[in-house]
C-alpha cells in the first residue's frame, strides 16, 4: 500500500512548544568540547552522560535555524518554558513568541515559575499538562 501525504492533510490548527531551543549553535556548541568522543560500531560518537550522539547528528543539529523556520508559522502557538531552565533559557522562548505574534495571532508564552528544563516535579508536570490541554481545547474547537 502506498500513502500519499499532501500538505492539506498536514494542516495543523495549533501547536505547542515546550522549552524550545531557539539557537542550537549557541545552546549545544559546548557538547563537542565537553563530551567524550568514542568509537561505537566503527563510528565516531559523543558520549553525553551515557547517551551516544553521532558526529553527523551533531553537525546537523548545529546547522539548524529554528527561528528562521518559525517565521513561516501562521497558526497559534503556545510556548511553555520554566523560569529556572538552565539548558535553553527563557530568552529563546521569548524570541519565538516575538516571531509568532507577527503572523500567528493567539500565540502566547506561559512561564512556569520555578520549573527547570525537564519540568521534573509532579506539580510542574501537572501545570504544564493542564496549560497544554486548555490551550489545545481552546484552539481546536
């Protein structure tokens, strides 16, 4: 069986970004310097605390420009970010929101006071889940 997916079939009504990376080259530039490089099955990989990431993946990641892609978004977007996120920080989410507000009415930023990048407590997880569900329900009517 062959399935052809058209752009009309992929017409999203809204989107949610949790702790999005805005500038991978800045956010992840330290990885090749700090991570231990190993050989795994004949390939060079970076050992990131037990997670093996391929060299080509890292090169591709550092070349991605998500803020440029965000300029094409015209649907409402919820950007959710912990205020204590040391991995990507609130400034990236603010940059997304600035872009989305130009072409995507209804977009907003929800800052979760005290939450880090992984929203690691049950309280933060419940809050993030509730914000996401409420936003999706409001925009998918």
